[in-house]
C-alpha cells in the first residue's frame, strides 16, 4: 500500500453519541456508564473509573450507542474537537451526545491509533475549525467530519507512529503521577510544619 490521500467517509462509519431526552442523572446502581470529555486525561487516556453510572430511559435503546475497543470519539460540540481512542474493552459504555463515534471499516488498512493521531494534527483540527457551524454552541456537522482529509501511509509507518504516541502518553501519565505525588508531599510537609509550630506555642 502506497501513500494515499482520501477522506474519512471512505474508511469509517460514524454514529452519534447517546441521545437522551433530557438531563442524564447519575445512578450509582445503574448498569451503564456514559463517557464524557472530562473522563479523558490531558494526554488522551480514558479514566473509565471516572465515568458516570446511569440507568437509560426505557424508550431509548443504549445498545445503539455502545463503544468498543478501537472506536474513536471525536468531540463534535464546543471550541475544541479532540479525538480520543478507546483502546480497551468496555462493558455497557456509551458515548455522550457531544461525541461522534468513529469506527474504522477495515483496520487491516488503517490503524485506530494512527487515525486518532491524524485527526488531532493541526491541519485536520484547522479544517474542523473552519468547517464548524456557528450557533449558541459551535459544532461539526457529520458531513464536515466525513469530508475530512486523511493521509494513509503504509501500515508499517502507521504502527511506528502509533507506538510513539503510546510511549508519549505513558510518559505523560508518569509525569502527571509524579507531579501529583510531589504536590501531595509538599502539602503534607506544610501541614506538619503548621502542626509542629502550634505545638511549640
């Protein structure tokens, strides 16, 4: 396979996220979880433990909106249009209606991790910004999404890029953990210093 430029509509199918009639209320005993933009870290990793549990409305079939490993969630609404890869098997998880669910038709030709990386590149993000509709909440139409340009290099190059991105995400995760641990340590030392100073008085 040689380098090839195409559009998303040639290589994926797209669904919208879970469409609820009204506000979704959290239910800790609910048997479904809904994935929202805030459930992803800055490096694009999904924190599924943070996803909200809920009970679907009786008249809405949530199975139409289930997400699976290999799916890409693209933020359709708002001023940012980040793409996130679902890289682990999930059970009874749906995407919020702020997302498009992008599923590759043939992952023997296009790797999900590569396509996620590509959709987050400045060229494609600029295309989304120019094409989004202006309303109270800006959004990308399905047509604009499907017409997005895609460069498909040979599979071996896709694999290299995917591996590099995964290493970067892992590194960012470790740096975030280090930052949080250092912050917690500083606060603990400061609290102890306050307590010691009060005991001295």
